[in-house]
């Protein structure tokens, strides 16, 4: 037994989750002396920290986004590796969200708290699967923390896309997907479904997708969309930032079918409001069933809920006899993937990539 209270180990602070005994913050939203980063999305991974500890993939993605000098110093940690910081031990475990994403287990005096970051328990050929980590306190995200959100099988959604391509061979299909994680997953799912034609990429997708390939993720033949003749894009699939599929950039494609891959597409009104012709319910976050099953499986007696639909998940936890509280952290859930570089013919004033809810999904 431990006499340490959870709030003595991790505590919400203006900069984010703070571990005073370890001298660090987890996914801080403002510059701090030492940051532990769960994954590369920009609402979790920010520049300007004194020192950053993260997986190699997350560090590499931060370099791609922010440049070489995004932090004073960096240290890579492998999954399962344990490091001592001050009075605590920290270990990174796969989160299944995107390439390099991690849950962070923080242990001191027999008390273990796991900060999940963003996670999913669904299969994804582009990243290491989610690993269940038993703990005393589990800090869970709640992006899709309402019972209405049940994502289903992503492979079935990709089959809808391929059926539409077969039905409309004279049209191009433009798939809105976030540049880090979602785009590469959609490509990999298309390959698993037997689609072996070249897949085209918006310029904002190229560097991160090339990085995935450099890490051994097989994505087949990819080509830049720029410079292609309009007629030659009939019957093809192009991946682009969500903002681009509502941009004048789409005029280079023949009668494009607008597609959006996101967990938010479960709410059909959002698809209609966004002018999405073919919504695909594909998310890199756990759905309601995934969240509740994971919480139960950790064996944690106390649950802290953050960034998302906190109240419903807190209520569910309490109904199961678990201690639960919302963390009310601010600064998360506005993942925008950075401003993509406009391609020729696009609107330089177009908004950054955002979902219908303004968050990466």
C-alpha cells in the first residue's frame, strides 16, 4: 500500500499535467523546463520547452513541424524503457493513436498513474497497437465520450470508398484526412483492401507520409497531385487536409466526390453541414465502447477524464463504483496540423485543418 495521494504525484496546472516530484509536465500547453510528450499532434506537442522526452517518432515529427531547434534538448525513449526523473519512474507504452504515440506511466512510492494521451483500441496497420497498462489511476481522453459514438469497422468504411470509386469512374475522389496519422491509416487500409493503383497526395501530406514510409510503413505507390492533368485524375483517390476539400484547390479535379474520414462523421448532420458527399467513420480515437472497456480493464480505482466529453464518462465511471473527476485542462482538442503550405491555385487564406468540432479525430 502507498500513502501517497494521486494529487501529490500528478496535478493539473495552467501549463498542463504537472509532476512536482519528477520535475516535469506531460503534454504542456506552454513552454516548461521539462516536457514529456505523448504524441506528435500539435495540441499535445508544442515547441519551446527546455527539454523534451518522447519516442523517437514523436521527436522526429516535432522536427518536421517546428524545425531542428524546437526544444533546448531532446531525449528519445523506447516503449517499455524505464527512466528515473527526480523521485519518480516513468515508462512509455504504446497508445495506438498514431505512429510513436505513447501512454505515460508515472510511478512513485508504490502509486502508478497512467496518462493515456490520445488512444484507440482498434487495429491500425500504421502504428504499434494499444497496450493495456494496469494502474491505480487512469487518465483518459474523452474525445468521443458519448454513447452515440460507436465507430464500427474502419475496413468497412474503406470498402464504401472503393465502391464509390467503382460507381463513378469519371470522377475524382478527394479524401479529407489529417496529415499525421489519419492519412497514412486510410492509405494502408486501402492497400489492405486490395487497391493497388497510385494514390495522390496534397502537398501538405508529403513530408509526414514520406516519414512513415521511412519507418517501414508500407503504403504502396504515392504521387503528388500537383502538376497532374485534370482528365488524368478521373477515377483516382487523392488525400488532402480537410480544409483543402472545401477550397478552390479542388477545381483541378474532375467533378470531385468530397470524402471526409473522421469519427465526427457518425453525426450525419455534420457531414451535410460540411458539404461532405461521402462521410467515412474512421477515427484514431477510442469510441464510447473502447473508452469504457479500457477504463474497466486497467483495474484503476480512480479515473481522471480530460479533453472531450468529460461529464458523460465521469458519470459512467461513478455508476460503476469508480472514483472519477474531470480535469478541465485547457488548450487541447484544437489540433490543426499546422498551416499547410498552399499549392498553386489554392487559397492562401484557407483555414488550418480542423474537424467539424475543430479537433483532430
